[in-house]
C-alpha cells in the first residue's frame, strides 16, 4: 500500500523528545471515549499503539493487529475499499506536501471504508487521521487515527479539515479534484434540542423545557435531520458528537 503522507526522512531531535510519554496520554484518552484509537509509525510501517476497542480489531487480539502493521489493511479492508484507501493516500500526500510547515499539524483527513470481521461481516467505519510528529523535512512520522462507526451510507467521503476553520475540502472522485464545502452550522435551538435529547427528553419534555409547542420542536428536529442527512434522533446525536457539532 502507498504510505499515507509518507516520505522517508530523518527525525528531528525535538520531535523525538516529545514521543517519550505520548502513549500514556493516548491510553488515558482512550478510557474517556468509545472510538478505537491507533497510531501509525510511517518510518517503521507499523502500528505503534492499538486500543482494545473491538471495532478496529476485527476479531484479532491487540498484539496481533500491532504485529500486522500496514498489512492489517490488506487483510481486513474489503477489496474495493482497499483501492479507495490507496487513493486517499495519494491525494492526501499530494495535498499535504503543499501545506506550509507551520500548519502541517492543524489538518485532519477522514474517509469511510468497510472492514471485514473475522466472521466475514462488513462494517462501514469512519477513520480520522491527524499528524502527531514530523520528520526533519515536514513529512508525517507518527499519526493518530480514530475509528468509529460511520454515519455515511457508502464508503468514500474523503475530507480534509483544518483546526479553527468551519470549512472542509471534499475530494470529488469523479472530477479528481478537491472542492471546498462549508461546514455544518447548527442553530442554538438545534443544539439545545440535541442536548436535551441526549438526556432522554421526549418531544413534549423538550417543549416544556424550552417553552415551545411540541409542533415547534418537531419543526426544528426536521430541520436538524435535513442538515445532518439523518432520519432519527439517535443518528443525529451520533453524527453531531462524531463531528464536534455539540
């Protein structure tokens, strides 16, 4: 497989010094979230850290997945989506080479693809990848990946986002180019309805809490579902949480 954002270079000493205890931080972070976490060392083509969340393990033990390294993709990503990941690697690498060095750690690339479980079932997952440490020439040395169940309908959906910007770049596979899209913006009322729904409030409960009629709550829920491309409140909550909208 092509190496994601990878070009072999030496490691800067200051970057090397930062890595000494980073796995302890990731381990602590893992205890607070439901997603799978793993880290890639592109110099060694290995998974340096793999969490115990079963979503990404595909029926293997943590040490088995770590032992596979990059080969894990070839064994556990469906064939069509393996080609997609190779595409992601190429267009992502081309894009990343053009980013100013000072901004390289601000970007995240994401996509959706199918994993095969050990009982041969297909699970659509979303993976977000962001750099942690760089080589002396600014290529990614180590990257952090977070894998969760996808809210999309199909694989693909290659996106790049930059911290602090409510805008994303979407790679159009047909046109073979990046296109700019505005990020989703939720109204305060929509955020309020989401937060109350997370707490288990019904439509009538929400109406009473924010002093509007149930019909008004339904109106805002419908607008929310349309914005997020979902059809139910559990889907809306999952999407909003997964995309940092609340």
